């Protein structure tokens, strides 16, 4: 009941904003522009889908721009949103740096910016209102601790498939994992390369790892997202390896396909990143518009480890959400 009351209060606050005259020309609705990175993964597509659902539930005119993983496209989209006079801008930043100039333009236009699922590096944190994101360093730590606990002191040569170069989430997931495995000297990260968060690129990277290391010498694969792990699993199978058995796997996001892979015995663990970032962001924005009090700078979502014992049920639960 408390959650429902809060949701109704958020909707009422947004209605109040609209009644006071939002500038986005949305036919009386609050208008929010969303600069989305793209649709490079199942998780990213789910985030977009859930953002649309959250907007519809709240009566918000959500305008989404797909940047196709290019920062220059995101900057153009933000400037277009500013020109449209939207009430707020959501930004899922493809990389961490290079945002100050365009965000200053949004600030000068008095348009609040909310970061979704990733943070940025800036000398002026006032350029954005808040960030709704997980602790991506902690995600890496959770993945690394699962691996070292599972190995129980056994030596292991690990290969790492990284996310997009320059993306804060890739940097942080790498850092957290490295911190965790450094506690066990017998576990060594022997190769690391970017798979750009895509299945196809990750498959190529895993093929190169197998060629360079020799399949049997690879003890475990850590991928910065589940879609890259799915690509890596395909490469391992084609090389005659048995992922989930010959080679341990751990990745991050919690998309349906990784749960199916776990249920099938092809994967071992995933750390969930919820795709529902826009819902909390809408509610924070509504509260801010109502009372003018800025929210905390970082609203953190949980990082939960999932294993094969619940994989079948989780796949059934999630397959229609993504």
C-alpha cells in the first residue's frame, strides 16, 4: 500500500507540473526526452521497453532517441530536446566523459537532466540532477567473489570480455572484479579485450582467446554483460568446449537468455542489473518538481547474484518482460 501511495503521489506531482505549463508542447502532458545508447543488448532493449511502460503509466510523453552507441548522436539528441523545450532529459551516457558543454546548455535552459544506469565524469556535478544506477564496481566484486569462492583456492586462468572502451560501467565492472580476484593469487586474469557489449563482437573475442590460450587452458570467462557471455558460449561450443562445465562463466545483467543458458547447463552465474531505471527516475523528477528539493546525487539499485538453482523460474518470469 505504501508503494502504491507513493506511485500515486508521483503521478499527482507530474500532473501538477503539467497543469503549471511544461514547455515541451506535449499536448498538456509532461514531456521527457530520453537519449538512449542504442539496442546493443537484451538488457538495453528491456530498459527502453520498461521506460515506455513507466511513462505510459504516468501519462508522460516520452521521446526516445536511439544513439546507435555514438556519443555524437547523443549530444545532437540532447540539443534537439533542448530546442523542443522538454520538461526534463534522461541520459544513458555511452561514455563517461565529454558531456559538460551540452549539459551546460540544458542547465541554462533550466531543463533538469537525470542519468540512467551509468554515471559521467564532470568537474561540475550540478550539470545533472541525479543518477539512477547500480554500483557497477560492486557488480564486478560480486562476480569476482562468486568465482573465487567457487574455485575454493584452485588455480584458474581467467579471460575477461570487457564492455565499450570509455564507458563508466565497463571501467567499474573491470575494477570490481579485479579487486575481488586479487585476493586469491592463484586466480589470474590472463587476457582482456573489449566485446563492445555485443554478442557478435564477444564471440570474435572469445574465438581469439581460445586460439591464443588453447581452450583447455582457460578455466573461466568473465563478461561485462550477459549478451557478450552468450556470444562467448557460442564460440566455446564451436571449439568443442563445454561452457558451464569445462569453463566457468560469470557475467552481469540478468537477461532472460542467460537464465536459459544456466538452466541448460551452459552458464554458471549472473549478477542482476535491473532494467527499471526510468520508473524511479520519473518519481524522483516528480518529487523535485513538486517541492524543489534536489534528490541525492546517486540513487543506487541492487546487485543480486543468481545461480542455476533458480534459473528456470527466473527465465519464465523474465522472458515476457524483456
